[in-house]
C-alpha cells in the first residue's frame, strides 16, 4: 500500500488475505442470540476464499448428486485458482510499489486520498454491525427472490458479499450508526445486483461459453450501464465500425507486438523507465526486470483462471441436469466470482493500457484527489461484463473503461470522507491494521468506491435522506418486477415448446 507524504509516496506493506474479522462490540452491533451466528460467519470469512470456496463447492457438489471425489476436486481447483490469483496479484503489487513511489517523488505528485485497496475496504465492511450478519441476511433475501421469481441467480460467491456490507457500513456511519439505514443500503445493493446478474446472464454465458453462470458482483455490474450507453454511441459514429479489433486482431495487425505478453513487457518497462532517478546499469536492470514481470502477469493470469473453469464446469453441468429433471426445465443461474473470466485476452490488453492512462488522468483531472496505486491490481475486474457488450472490441472496451474510470476517480473522491469515518471507527474498535488510515489523509479504493451502483446508493442515502430511500427502493422494486415478467414469460415459452 502507498501513502503520500508531502511530495512523495511512502510504501506500507501488509498481508491482505485472509481478511481479519474481529468481534468486539461496536456501538449498535447486533447482540444477544445473533452473537453465535456472527461468530460462525466471522470464522467462515477468516478462512479466506482459497479455503472457503473448496468447502462450499464440495458441499454443493454433494447436494446436487456429484460423487464426493469429483465434488472435492472441483472445489480444490477453485481454491487453487484463488491461491494462484493471489500469487500473481502479489507479483504485480510487490514489484511495482517502489517504482510507483519513485514516480510520485520524481514528478512531485500531491494527492491527499490514500489508496487503501480492496482488502481494507473488506475489513471495514465485515467489522461493522452491518457486516456481522450480511451473509445470512442476503442468503435469505436471495431465497425469497428465487421463490417469488424475481431472480434466477443463486449467489454462492460468499467471499464477495463484502461489497454489500461495505456500502451498508458507510451508510451506517453516515446515518449516525443507524442499523436500519445500513441494512437498507446493503440489501438494496444486493437485490439490484441479483437483477443485473440475471439481465446480463444470457450474453455472459454465450460470450464465455459458461452455461448456467451469472456474475452477481456489484463492482463488475456497475460498468454495464457505461458499456451499453457508450457502445450505442460509438456504433453511431460513421466509420467507427472499421476499428473492430479484438485481441486476436491486434496480433494479426501488429504481429508479435499485439501479444498480451509483449504488451506487458513494454508497459512494465515504460513504468520502470519513468521511475529511474539516475541512469546507470542498475536502471537498465530495473527496466528490464519490470518489463519481464509485467509480461509474466499477463501470461500467468489466463493460465490461473483456467483452474476456475476446470473446477466450475462439473458443478455447472450437474446443476443444469438437476434443474431440467426436477424443475421442468426452469433455469437457475449459479452466481460466481468474475475471477472466472478475467484472463480473457481483451481484458488483459485493455487493463494493461489503462494502468498508465489512469495514473496520468488521476494527476491532471481537476478536483480529483485519488491516485490509484494499491488498487491497480484490480483493474482486470472492470471488464468481465463489458466484453459481452463490446464483443471483445479492444478500442470500444478501452474507451468504456476510460470513461468509467474518470467517473470512478470522482466517486472515490466524493466518498472518501465517509469511508475515512467508517475506517477510523472500525480501527478504534478492533485495532485491525488494515482499517488504519494514515494521519492527515483520507481513505479511498477503486473497489468498491468507484462503483456507480455503490456511489448512487451512498449519495442517495446521504443527500436525499428518506426521499433517496424511496427512490432507491422504488427503482429496485420496478427492476425486480421487470425481471419477474421476463422469467415468467420465458418459463411459459419453454413450457409451450415442450
């Protein structure tokens, strides 16, 4: 992690996974009979995704009729995938922290919002009264929505439930530690995300060839409105269709220079060159090393994400069989982590190009106070839901990512004061180092503070009070009824075909 002191940025490192969840009482924390449940779910979260997901997948596999060995193997593939992804992410963050510090020092960057990164945001989320029971409450909401046919998605991506807890936690502190407001924000975010997962499921499944899977992760779904609007506008620009280039097209057009591996080497070397204070033999070593490391990240991510696919496919196929056999062909989507598909070549290429671009924009945009550094490793998660809309077009995807990140920087800046308040309260109650904001700075993170969904809920609750609550609730209910109409009509259509 990085902290700006005067004209430079100092580096602080800590082990972000698993998230430490402590259970001392915060004012307003749920008490009494909920304490046992709170302890149980705190223990589950503390296991980390690499342990929690294999256990969960093994249980799900057994419940749907897979043999124990196959269920266990599927779970372990997913767990190993999370371990591999953590290693690759650490390769990126650990090796680029000092060069980025040097760049800040050389070019006198002065921004006062400290990039906490998603691990700190997750720690804040789970160490509040809202986070204490977010998993069982959201699972209950999910069950009711499936029963009422307002969603088809069963969200088993428990690790990413911290997103819902985070926006609830921020609103909880904004509203003077009101549990009602905190849970309202979290549940509205959860319900809307489930609907979005349904609405984007068909395109997602066709694009990635993943039957029965949806992505109920609000950070990824936040970029869908940008993608739809900007894609529509770009399609109406005369001649723009000639720029229909995907990652494979880049290879054909630019040869070896279009390979994600080579692009990674080039961008890594460029960052290395910008960080050089004195040109000597060590400078050449730094530049070449950073180039190879960034190239390694681009090459390893697709190989790691294949593990997720290998683990998921047996569960997905068996679930489809069970649903067709016992529910008259009714569809059910398994809600999974976007980590499944972040290894797509277009995602890698565009993420790579956006890293130096967003660093430049963060410095020159008027009014922005946030420089994303620790959050850069999460850049790949912007695009899983965008690619099915742009059909892998690199130019379109880059423009969408650029516009979304410009808005995102301002969202982070706007939310920073209240994120800081929440983090300070959590640190005072738990002494969790991940939630500690350096003195004199505000807290920020791309994930989840740059999310359109999160920001609209935050700003609606803070600025519009009960009017905002009514608007958010009303819009969510309308979206649920629209989704229900789609589901009912589709079921009738399938029944008539049979």
